[in-house]
């Protein structure tokens, strides 16, 4: 019996520890899952990083291309190069207190570079003038109604008209004044129709004076010589301080060159008068 039990015990295989085996399997599965996750994540990260790098390079390429095109657009093409000579444009050269007058800027060469052109479309002439002389700006004005009130001096058919009627018929453009202030003086231009003294076009006089002098002198404009009447005033120190030069052009236009009323600036009058004559040399009749 003992031998039978002994044989039975020897024939039974030894039992393995089942819980230990299950634990090993689970550990292997866990390691496999973790490894797979790490590998998959690495692959995904690699491709994501590669994609981001490609996008970055593409953006940098587009920015560089855009910058190059912008630089090219700033360089003028030889095919689009044009003549940039200064155009003649309309401009209002008068302050708002002056009546409207027609004026254009001129881009002409010397001696009138940078000057403007006044056009009188009522009495058909034009003349160039600088915007300032010795930093004194020009003020352009036409005759006011008050300048038509010298009824006692009017001659010819116009003497039968009232001041209002004369103003309506001839308009203020019959007398144009280009004034550069009391230190410089002014140029007054009276149309030929004013030979009958329709309006008083130029101011005569100055501060208190001791004596006056009237004489004639020759004025040469654009190669033509005109005989001018000169009216000059002297102060109590017997020094001249005011002068007006009057003469008529070949077409009957009357010109008045009037010095400034600033006594201290009269010594510059010869230079200023030469500048005024230069302005008058640009006078031109138009159709």
C-alpha cells in the first residue's frame, strides 16, 4: 500500500506556480504596449516636426520672394521712363481779399524760372511776375468802384457815364496792380481804354515832403525806348524818398512804376525799378 501511494505520488507531475506565470504575461504585454506607444509617438513626432519644418521653409521662401518683387517695383523700368518737364498749371496767386484774376505757374527757363503768369482775359494781355521780391510777397488787385469816381477828370464818351456805369462797362480789370508792399513798391497796368481816364489806376504821394520834382527819362524795355514822366518827392532833409514813373507802351497800355512809401528803403529804388522793368519785358498781347 505504501508502495502504491509512493508510485502514485511519483507519477503526478509537479504543479507550476500559476499566479507567477500570469504576472509575467501581463508584464510582457505592458512592455509591448508601452514600447509600441513610444515608437508610434516618435514616428508621429518625427513626421510632425518634418511637416512644420517644411511649412516654415515655405513661408520663408514666400517672404523672400515677396521682398525681391517689392524691391524690383521700386526701380523704374527703362520702358516706363517719361519726360518729367514741369507742366503749366492753374494757380490762384492772390490772397482771398483780392478780386479773382487769372494766373498760371510757368516752368520756363531763365530769366523767368519759377515765375507766375497773369492773364487778363478782358483786355487781352499777359505778363510774368515773381511771387516775391526781397522776401516781400506780391498782392495782385484790380480797380475798385471807388477808383471810378473821378468823374471830373474823365474825357470822351465815358464822361457821360456814371461811376457805376463805367465800372460795369470796363470792369476792375481795366487797372491791375502788382504790389510788393511799402518797402518795394508796385507796378500798375492800365489798359489802353483808360487813356480817357476812366479810372484812377495808380497812387501818387507819400509822407510829408519838402518839395517835388517833375522830369522825363528814357526807359528801355525789350530793346524799345520809351519816354517816361517822372514824379519825385523830397523830404525836409532834401533827400528823395518817393518816385513814380509813368509811360505808355506802343499799344497804348499805360504803365506806372511806383516806389514804396518806406523812406528808409528808397535807396534801393534803382535796383527795384530794374526788377520792375524785367517784369514789364514779359508783357505780351494775346488774342
